């Protein structure tokens, strides 16, 4: 079961990462470079794009934190089992 949770969260992280990796496009489907702006400059993104990016980054952070917590609990459980066997 731990592997299934890890695989699911890893897939979700990959999905969220793809969404937040700079692939944000303006709503009119025109690339930022064609507008004479670079996608690396946060000032060139609309407020809506910045909010969407921030939301995706927050979601990504929560997934990483949850995954870390699950892995920590799993590790602690394994340590407890080993201690009980000694």
C-alpha cells in the first residue's frame, strides 16, 4: 500500500510540476516571446497567470509535504517494528 501511495503522489507531483514548469501561456494562445516578452520575467505574465502559477506551486508544495509526512510515518513504523523484534 505504501508503494501505491508513493506512486500516486509521484504521478501527481509530475503532473503539477509540468503545469508549473514555465509552460504558462497567455489566454489568447500567443507565446510570450512573440509579444516581445520573456517567460522568465514574472512581470510579463498577467495577474490571472500569476495567480494560477501560485496556486499550482502551493498545491505542489502541499503534495511534497504530505508525501514527506507519509514517508516519515512509514519509516517510524518500520523502526518500531524492528525495535519490538529485538
